[in-house]
């Protein structure tokens, strides 16, 4: 089995559109949540989100090309091109049949669909875009990246809801381990902030309504948390066989050493109350990496800031790590990023890589009144330096999908 390393990263996020900016703001504990000013939210319960600012697809690709790409696809492509530049891969010097793309999206081009439904209803069938379907389908991001890179190797667009980023990374890791590819661009992208999404999640009482102070709304593990905050963006990593990376003298940022996946088999939108599926995903990842629980130095929690979700994940960590659970620092990036849905796993994997590199744990902000049932070390409000070698990252999604990846500092 081949070893799999990380040789490039790219990010589009509410706290920065480069890896350096993203990481600097995470370390500082800066929130990317703000009032929604891009459409009318006067009649929605939630009026805040993690909106990508200072992003111009037309400037990157021109008006004609950008109009063929839904916003989620623009994010994915921009992050992938960042990762390409960061990896120093020369596309003309690698085998395109050994270059793959595993990038998913939970919701895909929902805003393109909404726009065309309005066109259909207001102006008739002739006004519907012929590009509707290729713009809205969830595999559009993987397809567009493949086309742009000339990647003719394995291509996949997993759909495991908010678990997508980790699912994509884990499946890419397996493919390279098994020698099905030399390099795979992997991660997730999302741009689903719309009035329709806010209305649906809001009516399900899943979203925070802490509209007065947006930066305080996402508060994982805090007793006063009242739901997640929708966000958007993309996180893309370049995974590569160590053999291939060393041969081309690539910079190696970290190594993927474990992956586990599971299903709650319990409920469509609620986590199992005892964290059964989360426990199994983490346990499988540890077994895959041939590690014991005590080998983990840091956990990047899924931690969406919902009542049941945070309880469930905390129970899963306690059940798996037992007494050691109280000694492991746990960070919740969503306290700053909001919930990037299908993009979360990719963004949080990048944050974990940077933590291992810099020996620094970003804080879980807004944790001022800890929930008595959430009594672990969540690194509240202030980041800290620590000696870190191995980290585990969790991602869970609607339908009971769970995935966990383990990343090691490269040695």
C-alpha cells in the first residue's frame, strides 16, 4: 500500500480566500459571520451567514466563462487552481491518466436552479438556460476541475451531505493507496445561501437566530447555542503518493494515514443521541491508521452548534477515548467559519494540516457558558501552542453519514 501525502492546498472561506489569510484569522479567533446583505431577508427568521466577500469570478475567468459556472463551482475551481499553484505541479510533466479529481457538493447549484425557476414562471420556457443542468448538478465542480486540469484519471463527486469533504479525501486516499492514481485533487465546495435554504432550515429550527450580533451566533458546545450558521466556500487539497511527490521534489505538508466511514442508520436529520455512528467512524479511522486512541494529539470536531449534534459528538469522543478524552484538545472551526456544509471537511482538513505544521490549536470562540454535558477541552476563546503530531477530523451529515480522517505531520 502506498503512503499518501498532502502537497497542495487552496481555500475560499468567509475568513480568507488564501490559505495564509484563512489560517492567520483562524489563529486569531476571527469570526466570518455577518448580516446578509445580498438579498432580502426581511421575512426569514435567520438574517446572518458566512458570506464569501471579495470574490469576483468574472475577474478570474471573464464574464462569458463565469456565467457558465454556478457560484459553488466558481469557488471549487478557484480553490483547486490555488492548490495547483501551491503544489508546483507541472501538468505537462505528469501522466494525465494518473491525475484524478474527487470533489463533492452537498447541494450543488441551487441558486442557478432557483433563478431558472423564476425565469420559467415569469417569462416562459424559452427563457430557461440550456446550461441549467450542467451548472446545477453536484458533480459540476469535479467535472470543471477535471476539464481545467486535463485530468483523465478517476473522478468522483461523493454526496454524503455535510460529510462530503472527509468522504472525498478518504476515498481519494484509498485510491492512491491502491495505486489507482498518482495525484488526486480532493475536497468540497458549497454556495447554498439563499432565501429558500434559510426558510427551510429556519422552519426546521436548525439555524441560529442570534441576528443582533452575528459574530457571536455560532457557539459550539456553549449552553446558549441555538443552531448552526449557514456558510459557503471551498476547500481543496492535493493528495499524492509519497513516491511520486518525492520523485518530483514536492513540498510535503502532511500525510493522510487513516480514514473511517459509517452510517447512523437512525434518522434523516438528527445524529444518533449516543453518537453511535460518529464513534464507529472514528474507531474505523484509528484501526485503518493502526493507532490507539492515545496516539491522537488533536481533534477537529464537526461541532455545528446544534444541541443534539454537539452532545452526540461529545458522547462519541468520550465513549471511544474514555479517560483520555479529557486530555485531548478539541477545536471547533465552525465557531468562526459557520457551517460550510459540503465544503466544511476540506476547509477543516486544511486547518488541521496547518495546526500540525505550526503546533498551534485555533480556539473555539464564543464558548462562554459551557454546556454541562459538553465538558471536554474545547480550547475556549483563545488558541494555544501545543506539541502536535497526529490529528483527527470529524465530518457528519444528514442521513446519518459520518466520516473521519487522520492526518500526521510528515516525517
